[in-house]
């Protein structure tokens, strides 16, 4: 190398010493990599664990029974369960499988059986339904045609009720069901679940949902992510949206003034799906919200975490 002064010096070289891993070091590196990949694959194999948030248990007619089915790590896959012939939602929470069972309002209190299949083994699991007395609600409607139906209206209502019953029992297998709902509208709860209703003094079906007191045109939002199962304008329910959340969990939004989604559309939790109104059989503007689980109408408040509840 020639120095700026003109002197010649030998060229300088920088020597780098490469470390060659020993056999034990290579083994440990490979082992750590395998363990890391195994953990990632395990987490991806159980997406339910990341989202599971069990509703509150209330083993009464119109409530929910939460039944433990065993350890996630000990099972050979997701267990299956049935109440009668109706499939029941199964989810995982804190390394345990649970059946989340919707109990119909007309279910007889006492001992009942849940059929459970784990791997190749099928068994029955007993659970108890406790009695509950729901209070009365008496409503006066000026439009008597909504109480004393004409033959034409009665035929229409019967057709629509039959269609709603089919929707209630709809089942779509999904890898994950978000059970932590939000209230679909901002307002006070004006009508609670299970009320034994009388319209103009005539006994009618119990109130199978909750009412949120809101003005006409208030935004109505999806209580959880899902797929729009059906929309329609019904005699009693007015303009209505059904959202399928997967594995037998369905929500219904009634008396809407406007519907903003279409059948088959995917929706996210909190997404606006319509606006409140007073269509159908309603005494004034409000939102009626129902939750259906394995074909049973159950108390929606059981799905609302404490921080999201309004009174």
C-alpha cells in the first residue's frame, strides 16, 4: 500500500475468526426451533381459546346451562353435544371444554340429559333446570287488529312464525364463536326477558327478548360478528334482521325503521346494520333484541359482560 508520503508499506489485512457451533449447540438450536413451531401450531389449532368468553350461567327456563366436558389437552378433538336432536354449542375456556346449552322458556324444571360425544365415546351427562317465575307485563294497544287478527292476518302470521322457527334451529358449524356480545343500541332497557305478556287483557307468548328504549332512527349495531341469515318485514316483528354467529347462536333485531344489510353479508361486532323504529306490533319506537341458542330463545343479558350492561 502506498502512503500519501510516497512510502510503500505491506498491505494490511483484517482477519475474521468464524465460530463453528458445536454439535450440542446445533442440537439445542434445532430443539428450540421445534418447540417454538409446536407452540404456534397448538395455538392455531385452538382458535376458540383466544376468544372464548362464557356467558353467565342461569340454569332456568329461558336461561343457559354451562356444562363442563373435560380438558382440552386430554381430548381427541372438539367434543360434540346434543339436547334431544338439536346440536349444542361447544367452546373452550381456560383449557376446559364446555357445552353452552340454551334452555327453552317452556322447559320443565327438573333433571335433563345432554348427549355428549368425545372421540369415539358417546355418553349422557345429567344437569338440572331450576324453576323461575317471571313477572307479568300488561300492554294496551289502540290498534286492535294487532291483537284480534283477521283471517288474512292470522294466516300471514302463522306462515311467518313457521319460517322464524326454522331460522331458530339453523346450524352452521364455525371454528370460533364470540360469546361476549355488546348491546346493539344505546339506550335504557325498557322491557326485560321472560315477561308473561297480556295484550289488551289477552294472554300472549312471553317476551322472548329485551327492549331497548331508543328514538326512531337510532343506529342499531350487530351484537357480535357473524353472517346475515335473513331479513324481512313481519306482521308482529316488523322489519327484522337475523344474524348467524355460528354453532347455533343467532340474534334477532326487530321493529326496525330501516334495514342496512343483505342476506349472506358478513358483519363485524359493532357494525351498523339498520335503524330503530316501530314497525310491526309496537306501542312506540324501540329496539327488540332476541338471542337464540340451539333453537331456544334465551335471556340476551346473559351474553352481555358487566362493563357493557345498561339498566
